[in-house]
C-alpha cells in the first residue's frame, strides 16, 4: 500500500510541472478521489491545501470551498496544524467579504489550535482585535491586541509588531486618546525605520501629525511634518500628496485660506494620479471646509459631494454627512439637509469620537431651528455641550466601574468564605464537639482579617472619590456652572446688541497692516490673538496682522464688550456663541481655549 501511495504522489508531481492550471486542478481532484477511496485523510488534507495555494487570490470562491473541505478533514483527524492554517485563511476571506461573525468563530478555532504555530497564533489574535475594533467593541479589541503583542515580542517578529502597533494606534485614535495613539504610532515608526521601511515610517509619523491637528495642536503637527521633509531626501507621489494636505491645514490655521486651497487642490491632483481614494476624500473635505468658512456654501457643498465617492472609512463618512447637512442648512435648503442628517443619524450609534459627536449635535440643532422646532434644537445644543467632556467622563466611569466590580467580587468571595466557616461551625455544634481555644482564635483571626479588609475597602473607595474630585477640579468651569453662565451670556449679548450707540460715539480701532490702515468699529471686532511678535485681529470675515502688541490693543479696547480669556486672546462678548468647560465657541465657528487664571474675568464680564 505504501509503495502505491508513493508512486501516485511521484506521478502527480511529474504531471504538475508540465500541465496547464486547469489540467493541474483536474489532476489534483483525481488524486483527491484516490485518497478518499483509500481513506488517506492526512494525504487528502495536504492535497486540498495544495489546491488552496493554487486558487488563493485568483478564484476566491473555489478557494473558499477547498478551505471548508480541508477544515472538515482537519477536525475529523484532529490535525492541529491544519485546523490553524485552514481556519485562519477562511477567516481572512470572510473578513474581506464583511462576514465578521463567521470570521470570529473561525479565529476561535485557530487560537484554540495553538501551540502548533506561534506566528499564525499571534496573527489570529491580531485579526480578532481588528474585527472587534471595526465592530466598535473596543475593550475586546484591546484585550486581543495586548495578547498578540505578548506573543509578537516572544517571537521577536518586528514586522508583525509594527503592524500591531499601527492597529492599536487607530484604536486609541477612535477613542480620542491622543497620548496612547501617538505612543503606538511612534513604536510603529521606530520599527519601520530600523527595518529600512521608509514608506511605513513616513505614514506612521504623518498619522501622528494628523492626531495633533485633530486636537488643535498645530505647532506639534507642523514639527513632525517638517522633520519628515528634512529626513527623507526623495518623496513618492503619495508622500508628496500627504505633505501637501498637511501644509494646507497649516496655511488654513495661519489665516491664508487661498494658499491652503492651492495646497489641497495640488494634493487631490496627485492622489487622483495614483488613484489613492483616502487622500482624495481628505482633500475634498478640507477644501470644502474652507469654502464653508468663507460662507461660499454652494461651493463647499460641491466639494463635499465630489469627495463622498472616495470615502472608505465609517467615521469619515459620518463626518461628510454632517458637513453636507450643514451646507444645505446654510443656503436654506432644510428639505435637502434632512437627507444628510438622516444618514448621519443612522451611524451616530457607532461613533465614539467625541469631536465628531459634538459637531453632529451642533448641526442637528441648526437643522431643527431651520424647520422651526426650537425645543428639539435646544435639546441638541445641550447634547453638544455634554459631548464636550462626555467621552472623558465615560472612560473615567468605565475605569471606576471596573475598580468597583473588583471590590464587589472580592466582597462576594469573602462572604462565601465566611459562610463556609459558619457552616463548618454548625456541623461541629451538631456533632457536639467542643470548640477548643485554638479553633476559636482561628475564627476570631479570620473575622479580624475580614474586618481589616472592609476597612481597606472603605479607604480605597475614599481614594477613588478623592481622585474623581481632583479630576473635576481640572475643569475651569464645572458643568453645573455652564447652564447659568451661557444663559447670562445670551442675555448679555442681547443687551449689547439692543444698546443704542449714537453715530458720534461709535468707537473705532485703527489697525496698521502692510502699509495700510484699517478703521474697524469695536462692534465688528470678533477677537484679537497674539501671533508672531504682533497681533492678528479678526473682524467681519477676514483677519489682519499688525506689529502692535495685544496688550496695546487691550488698552485701546477698554470697553464692556471685551474681555481677555487667556494670555494670548481678547474676545468680544457679543460674538461668543457659548462657553464649554475649558473652551469657548465663537459665533463664526472658531473654538478658543480659556486660561485658568481668567475664569473670574470672564464671569465678571458676562454677569456685569
């Protein structure tokens, strides 16, 4: 029998080198029939796996069929290497088709087949983390990423660890945890640089810059982008397009919107040349936002519509829907806005990025105002304020609940142990045995230990409460202050707006910029910000930079309408939309940070 099997295998190999793909496939199927007749399951599995390698990436449906057959054989003969290989490849195919449920079941089979192949085991763990992240199951994703990292370090597989850190950085990015996201991107970048993968290194650093931009820290973002331009001598089209995107954002932040649009258009053209859709989507969104800020809402809408076809990520798609709805609202098309608001609403339950959620509720508030539903509009505004800090408090509450659950489990365990001791005591009493001094001491000792534990538990709870209170102290304005303060702000703005100002008393600020002098009425000035050894003054829909210091302007703006909110910014109270815990939102859309030492000044200006 063994001689016959050997001859069949040799004959198959000889034919394989000379036959076409279809002929090879037919030959393998004939061999499979032979192995099935002779019940040679081990050889049958190997033949199926050869067919899998032949069809993978070419005919995925046929490949999937062979994988199912090979997995059934591996289960039948309890062949762990086969279980691991077949279940992993099947999970990859199902995941690409969006069938996450079956993929997770197959990955469980792969994980349970360990310890045959360490490397395949850790890839199954990472893939399970990826699927959980895409399914917004972040705690499970983190658990599998941590376990995969443990095995990756054990295997010293730097290529795997680089991709793992990148995936985990995206997880923390979704959770708006900047520090942890940047930490993982830096780990991935370091590995790529050591391996000589300059493209991987480039995009890890670019992702860090994107994180800082999303968190309004443009100085750090620009630092990372400039370092990349210095470090890399030559750039690919994709890399150049990415850098142009970020340079456009920096121009926009500095008030040079025209140059920003030029940068975004150049980036879009390069991305179209290489057909890289994610970058095209970002470019259209950024350019559209500039036109939106300039009140050119129709142009903004056209850019958003153009970019929508290239969006591939759920969170970015959600963001596009918000901007499309807002654009429709701004040029008065409330019916058109409803279509995009409904699309955003269908995805809001899966979004965990608090910045996106805050903007979503702000736009929904405007939509309800557009269709004359003030009650719903007010409720949406409240949600906007809530989401300014809600995600931070949610994560803190999760951690507190975990600590509490640990304590509760410990209490239950100790209670069961205590009841067991009591039961033993009753048994001893029933058997009429005298409890000696030693036994009594042991029981008292256990009771004492239990009492000591409860005292420690009480101390831990006090520490937890003190920690939560200290976190609340970090907020400049507490949530219970904000409702009253924003109400007073609205009254103050209305009072100032209704206050008659005779033409003879209209105060103007003279701004010397680029050899020109602008005379701007105080009423038109939105805010002034220290910038580059001078001051940038924002009024109407423009801003002008002048060499005069902010301190000088503050003296000239001595008026009940103006208040300093930080070391670098003076604002006009009439142009404030609302105040959050650590920032305030201007009616024109700008969000400005509040300095802790200026809290009382702001309250005084609003309450007066």
